[in-house]
C-alpha cells in the first residue's frame, strides 16, 4: 500500500518541479527581454517640484539605457494618493513605476482609509534622493540659534508661531517632531503650499518658518530670514555653515526623500535590472551636481535598504501623528 502511494506521488512531484522550473525560466526570459515596450513613471504630484525633477532624471536614464521610451505621467490629487493608487493596481511587469516623496510614509497615519497599503502593495526599487527641510526665524525674533528659540518657546509657551506648507506636510512633520522631542509649545500656521508660507514668514506675519532648504536658502543669503537649523541628521553639504537640529536635540532626524517603486510582485530580476541602471545614474558626477543645486543629495541603495527605510519611517510617523493628535480636516 505504501509502495503504491509512493509511486502514485512521483508523477505529481515531477509535474510540480517542471512547473516551478518553467516559472523560473519565464521570469528569467522576461527579465532578459525587459523592456520590450515603453515605460510609464507616475508622479503623484504636479510638475515642477523636486519629485517631478527626480522622476524626469530617472526617465532619461532608463530611456538611454534601455532604448525604450520612458514617460513621466503626473497624477496629482488627494494628497498624492490618487497617483499612488494607480500604480498599486497596475500590472506587476515593470512597465509602470512610481516616484514618491516621503509623504508616502506619512499619509497612512493621516488618512483612516487609503486605497492601498504602502508596504504590501509595492516593490521598492531604490531611494533616489534626500532633501532636508530648514527652520528659519524672521530677523525681528530675538533668537540667534535653535537653542535660543527653544529657550524662548519654553519661557513663553504658545506665543511663537511658524508657517508650514499645510497640516500633514513634511514641513509640518519636521516641526511636530521637534515639538515632541523638546516639549516646546509652538503654534502651526498652515498655508496652502510652501510659496504662501514663505511670503508670510518674510513679511513677518509669522515668527518662524519650516520649509524646504532649497526654498529658504536664497532668502537666508539675502538676509530676509535667519537660519536656525536644517532637519537632516547632519549638516547639508549645500549649506555646511548651518547646523543640524541634532546638534542641539540629539537623535533628531527628518530628511524628506524621493524613491522609486513598482507594483508588488514585480519580478525580482526586473527590479534588480532597473535598480542597477538607476543607481548608476545617481552615482554620476553630473546628477550629484544637479541634486546639490537643489540643496539635496543623490542616494541610490538596494531594494532591501529602501524597504527598511519605508518600514522605519512609517512606524516613526505613525507615532508622531498619534502623539500629536494630528488630523486632516
């Protein structure tokens, strides 16, 4: 009886092995022939920002490397969730990709229901870049350093305010993380974008502003705003004279980033092929210079390293949003 059962199982085992082998060869063939048609790179934001700039650099590199058209498709809306959802539902074949900002890891904590899961529904390819935020003061504020500002905020709770690009944005999160780590009470004045926030801060309507370093640097160097610190763990190579918040508040680190993802279950061989080309581009002196002109840095890491960043950032912002009781109205 046992012999009969064993003999009966053999064909099934052989068939299973053949199916696995065929699947492996199919994946290999797909990767070897990839890409055989145009590639779409979705940007869930409007044209012109750092995320769009980064996506266009990626598109050019893939176009040159693969000799296939790579097209940027801007799909803004709903706090960048509309375009992100499109890619989460796309075929996992390497022909649709997504370039996201670090709001990708903030949104799950802000919105009760997202039409996608940032970890389950995507295959990370590589982190592309990082761009620090900066905190500045209007020259009329009697605070020359970040330590001065913190001391002033503690002496007069609730009297200092800062301009941000809006509730739930990266600039708001930079300030909220600082508030929670220091215990200071500063009041957010949310604007509809970084431009209006900048105008208010320069005009003295707010005493402080948290915004992108690239947006603030020209006003810092013209004397219209006083720099207090950058939000990255270390000083920015684009402005090494400005201290990092971590020099005053140990452990502080918020450096917004851009990254490249594909739909979940995209064949690892295709992910690896795209990763190799994009990382090669990010390591070039020309691209590093482009990012430096925007007060940023090119990164380029492995899918595993980028996955780890997404998971750690998601956990970090979930805690910050919960502790701060932050809600999107």
